[in-house]
């Protein structure tokens, strides 16, 4: 986890320059978020906006209520990234909804899990919320290790926290994500490459496509002023994405 500056971003529209919260910046479509975060098709829609199955209606986990909006904000994307880390535990994500609702109230923000505070100074509050709502242990963000007094992050929460850079301050917000923790050169930055995964400022998809087309990695590295290691990082990410697509 790294703390850096910048919390808000200037955006030009028809009326001139507007300054919006970084987390409110609209960036992605639902299926685009699935693709970038290596999730099965339809996962983002269910988590972000809820879904219907027969006569049963399942509320969203991330949004307070279903809106039908197809656009995913940066804040929603970040929280979806966190939830993705819990998928393998086999517990329905909708069980997280009561905890997230309470955290919104306590932290006074629409995107509590896109802030640094719950993972640093707010661990005791998170633990209290988990206990109050009876959150399944497999979905807990904060855990108390046997024989220890310290509050620790659970495995998925720790992995998310370490792969995320936050803006400065006690209430910093997520400003950059590394989608694969062991591939540090590939980042997702809402202010670069339209939020697509990039190496420096070059989309990983562009790099991998040129290599697939037959250009030697060394030539691609020279073209974009990247190191061979950075080119290989882009290829690794795109291979993992293609593998996820094939498995879906």
C-alpha cells in the first residue's frame, strides 16, 4: 500500500471545467469491468446493481439501491476489485451488503471500501460492524488471530490493501490498483488510458497485440520506450485475462 496525493480530478464538459471526486468518476461498462478484473461475465452487474432470478429480486452489494445505470464509477470499480478477492471462498457476496450499508453510515461516504481508513485506523469499527451484522467469517475484512490482541486484515483484504495506492491523508482514497499483485508494472489508474490496464501509459492490450502479431518483444519495448521486463509484464497480464475468458 502506498499513499500519494490527489483526491479530486478536473473534468471538462460542455459548461467548462468541473471538479469531481475521483471516486465518482464514471469510467467503465459492466462487461468491461468483468474483463479487466478477470471475473466471469455478469458478475459485476450482480454485485454493483443487483439482479432478478425468476420472481426473486436480489439487491446490489455495492450500490445502496439498484439504479439500472450501466456505467461503473471508479469507486464502484475499486469495491468490485475488493469483492473479487473473496469470490474463491464460495460465500454469496450479497451477505456483505448489511456490513457495507453500516460502513457507509459510520464513515459517511458512498464508497467506504475504496478508502484507506477501514484498513488502517478504522479496523476496530469494521470489526464491530462485522459482529453486529453477523457477517460470515469467510467474508470478514478484519480478523483477530488466536492468542493475539492485534486486529489483522483477512487474506483477501490484505491482498487488496497491498495492491492499492491511496491518496494522502487518514481518509485517503484509492487512486491506483495493481490487478495482479505479483506483476507490479501493470496498473489500473483512472487518470491514464481511460482506466484500462497500462504499463506506464501504454495499454497492456496494445503491447500484447503487437507481440501476438509477430513483433519481437525487444522491438515493442523500443517502440514504446519500455524495458523488456515491462513488456513481459503486459503479456503476463493479458495471458491471465485470456485464460480467465476461456474458463468463463
